[in-house]
C-alpha cells in the first residue's frame, strides 16, 4: 500500500498481549515493523481489509523518520528483510491442562525487498493483524517520535513495556518475564552484571535521554539473588525556552510542565520605549563624543521624538503576535479535530449499539450458534481465543469490537 505519508506524530498502536509477547528483533527489524503498523492503521481500521493488504516502506521513509544517510537506509532495508522473513513473536498462555505454554507466530506472511526501488513490502500474518487493527480497548499507543532516537533494541522494547503502564507509572516484573519480553535468549547475558550494563542500564539511559518518560528501577531480591525489578517512571513535558530576540542562537528545549496559553501582547510600552530611546541616544552621544550638556539634552529630545530604537520593540511585538496567532490557530484546529473525533466516535457508538441490539434480538439458540461459529473461526489464534472465551463467559463478546469482524462474517452468512 503506497502513498501513505509518515509523521513523527503518528502513533504506534499494539494490543497489550502483543506488547507483552516476546520479540527477538534487532533495531532495524523493529523499526520496519513500526512503520508498517502505522501505514496499516492509516490505510484501514478494518481487520478483513488489512488482511488483504500489503504495505510498502521506502528508503525515503526510513531516512525521513530515523534521520540516517540514504546509503544507510538502503542497507537497513536490505538487511531488515532477512530477519523479518523468519521473524516470530512468542506468546505465553495457559493450555487446557493448566500449564503455561509458549506458542510462536510469524510476524509476516511474506516480506519482499526490491533493490532497484529501495523498498520493502510487508504483508502482516493473520495472527498479527487483530493485534494492531480494530482495537478499542486493551491496547498501548505512543508517538513514533518517542522511539526514533533509541539506538538499542532493548531500549525500544523496554520503553513499550513501561509505557504499557502509563496510568500507574510503575511496572513490577520478574527477571524471567523481563528477559522474555526483551527477547533475550537463555544463553545471552547470563551474568547479572552483563545484563545490567549491556541491556538494562543502557536502555534506561537512552529512554531517559530521548523519550517522554524518566525511569528508574529497583532490584527485587530473594536473599542475595535478584529475581525481578520494579520500574517507576514519570511523564516529561516538553518546554521550549523563550528566545532571546537579540541573539542568533536557537532556543533550547528543556523538559518541564508548561501551560499552552496565548502569550501576552505588549500594548503599553512607554517605559520600555523611553529606555530604548535613551539607550540609543547615549550610544549616539558616545560615538560622536558629544560633551556639551545642552547638545546632549537636545539629542535625548530628538531620540524620544523620532523613536530611536523603537523598531526593536515593533519586531518584538510582531514576533509575539505571530506566535500568538500560531498558538490560537493550533488551538482552533485542535478543537475542530476534537469535534470531528467526537462526531466519529458517536457514529461509531451508534453503529456499535445497532449491532449489539441486532445480536441480542436473536433467540438464545441463534446466539449460541453464532458464538460457536465465531469461536471456530478464531480457535487457532490462542491470544484472541482465550480472551474470547472470557468475554463469552461474561456475556460481553458481542459487545467487543475486537471480535466484530468475525461476528459480522458469521451473521451475514446466516442472513441474520
């Protein structure tokens, strides 16, 4: 699927089960998956439509997003394909014997690289699509810009695992589950000192430097043995320092809380004007080496009359006014977007309610038949099947949009 522009404000969205799965992908492979997820969500929010589609990542996309040289992007795409061809994610679940089982799924049905066109085409596997498309709950999302500067694959995965708990700002996890989530094999980083220095500390340093969160961790021990970690983190807010209008230096970015209200327009500047005119007059007097007091007094009067230096104030006011107009325009745009989103949400709720009422209007026998056939469709996808069983037990399955495509498929076939 071509022609889908990427922006730093685009969001990577994954089902929480996908976040908590084990992914043994290198940095480039993760980046390609992120871009493909974004393009998939821009293309459609329908599972069935996405299952039929493939998504193209151009070298230009990679250059633009990750700020690398073009030749680096070419190599990244070419090498990334090799890993994605065999890429899998592992999911843990409780089997019918109440034992913890691990099952592996392919990330992509197929992956293609065209050297002369410098692009990668990815078709997501049927197991992945429901974990990135059509989600209305139990998902995690974050802006693409948060992970573009991370250079460690473990930093990317740890950021995802942390931001999954954005509401609480805390993640308590066993060492085994942390290694599983980061995709670390049993033979890798067996010494705790190596694990901490090459994986954990490196990841935390990059996360704190480049993302929107500030994280720390504490070790959890059983005696002297480290058995897990407790991560706590806070969300940072970006603030741009006010520019020095008399300097050529660009304003620096810092991290703190700052309200986004319009800036005050300077309307009464008499004292400021007098100060500027006096300063300009003094500069003139010094330059001309004027010593006569009457002459000096006349210079001060002339400077005040002609408004020496007031062009500086006008420039200041123009800058403030332009910033104000920009902020107010952004606020107006945001309100329009919010209104449009609300309308879309209400329409979605209406359609959702219509479907729920349609299902609930069926007889009990017909409802059971539909539920049985839906489960038949998803029985080979344990991630969804397990949650579907819980939803059925709670009489919520037909209300969850995650399964809506399957319900519609069955009900249309049965002419309900």
